[in-house]
């Protein structure tokens, strides 16, 4: 068994040629049927991953830009709302002031009207009082006069009335 | 235990028919394995595709560690084929050996120095070929006398010693493994006690042989790339 250890013994030139041909054929076949397609798919995957990374980066940038835009928009809207609110408040203040003013004028007018009314009433009351006083004094005077009349005078008076009544008839 | 090679003369050349058989089987296994693994390629790799892609990445790493990918990329297929072919060849002799009429038929093809030296010579010749092709004859020739002129004989010897060590390292490791496996198998077949005594060493040695076979395939491919880089790289 050890004779094959020595290179010269059992030298098989055919093996050399066979091994060479077999290896070259194997290399060629594998290149065509296995390594080539495998290399292709690995390159393709590499490309795919690179594309995906690029796309992701692009999307991220887009999202960031959009976010900034939205943020600015939000700020603008907030400012607008604040201005609007202030405006409204100012308007409301003004309106309130106006209303107070109107109310004040109205009340003044009412007060004046009431004062005038009171004055008028008082005058009319004074006038009627005066009239009553006059009639009362006449009545008192007539009573007094009546009491002081004697029978004669009474008779005369009655006659006078009767005459008058007769005349009127 | 005594057995010879089944030789046959054909067209004035001597063929060792067991080598022819085992080379064919090893090549067929590598081819079938590679084709099955790359039959349904997908962007999302599954099963064997993962394995074959790992092999490709592994060889890429080997090449990348010795030379520039731009110069080394072309050796990727060579490296993958070498790695898988030598690995499969190393493994073939492990499970059993078939001997018919004292002629050894089933063994590792790499357990024969003719085969390993053929592979080694092929690799070294390829390094020279690519050296001339990629750097030009002048630069290639200059490689033999740099950095100093008197190193020329040593450089010349280096080429031969590289070839010899590359081939014989592989052969020695695999052949020794097979001899020991054969001896253990003989011991195991000698009787009940022998079987009992041989079982554990057999287990250990087969495991070790798997390891050695894998390492030798790796070393062979690695050194191929190193020699290649030595010849084709611009500076080293």
C-alpha cells in the first residue's frame, strides 16, 4: 500500500489529464448554471437594498419638509386666531361701551320725562287745591252768612227764590 | 489491508480507474449541490440558497483579505469551485472505503498525490498566467528579481516549493486520515473486542477528519488566493 506514497511509482498520467479536464468542465458548468445566476441575484439584491435605502432617505426628507411646512402653517393659523380673538374682544368692548352710553342716555331721558311729569302733576294738584279752597271758603262763608240771617231776611230770601222759580216757569 | 490501484492503460496513458470514478463522483456531487441550491433563486433567500450565498460570501472574504476586489473578483468562481470540490472530495473517503479484489475503488480523490499535485500545479500555472496577463510580461518578469537581483534562484525555487507544498499538504492530511480510518476499520472487523476498542477512536477520528478535511479545503483555497495576489497585485 505504501508504493503509492512514492510519486514515481504508480504514476498515472491519465489521472492528471482527467482531473484537469474534469475540473475545467466543472468550473465551466458551475459558472453557467450556478455561480452566474447566484452572482446575479446577489447583485440584484444589493441593488434593491441600495434603492430601498435611497427611497427611505428620500421619504424621510420629504416627511421632514412636510412637517416643517405644517409647523409653520400651524404657527400662522395660531397667530391668525389670536389676532381674530383680539379683534373680537375689542369690538365687544366697544359695543359694550356703546350700550352703556345708550342706556345712560335713555335713563337720563326717562328721568327728565319723570321730572317734568311730577312738575306738571304738582301744578295741577296745586290748581285743584286752590279751587277747592276757594269753594270751601265760599261754602264756609255762606254757612256763616246763613246763620246770621233772621227770619225776615229768610222769608225774603224764600220769596226771592220762589219768585225766581215763578219767573223761570 | 494490502491493496493496489485499479490501473488501466488507454491511449498510452495510465489511468487509475478509482481516481477517475471518484473525480467524476465528486464533480457530480458538487455540480448537483450547486445547481439544486441555485435552482430557485429568490430575493429573499431560503434553505440551500442561504448556504450557497454564505459560501460565496466566504470566498469573497478570502479574496478580499488577500487582494483588491477589483483585481480579485475574477477569481471568485475559481475559489468557490475549488473550495467545494476539495471539500466534497475530502468528505467522500470518510464514511467508507470500497475494496474489490484488493483493488481500492472508493476513496477520497484527494488522497492521491497525483490529483492534489495536478490541482496545485493548475493553480500555480494560473497564477503565472494571470500575472502575465494583468501586469504585462515586463512587470511579471520583474517580480522574479525584486527587491534584489540575487534573489532570482530563490524565487524560482519558491514557485516549485509552493506547488509541492500546496499539493502535498492536502494529500498528506487526507491520505493519513484515510489510512488511520482503514486501520481502525480493520481492528473493528477483527472481532468483538476489536469492535469495542475501535468504536470510540473511530468516532473521534472521523470527527477529526471532517474537521481536517474542511480546514484543508479552506487552506487550499486561501493559499490559491495568496499566491494569486502575490502575482497579480500591484504591490505586496
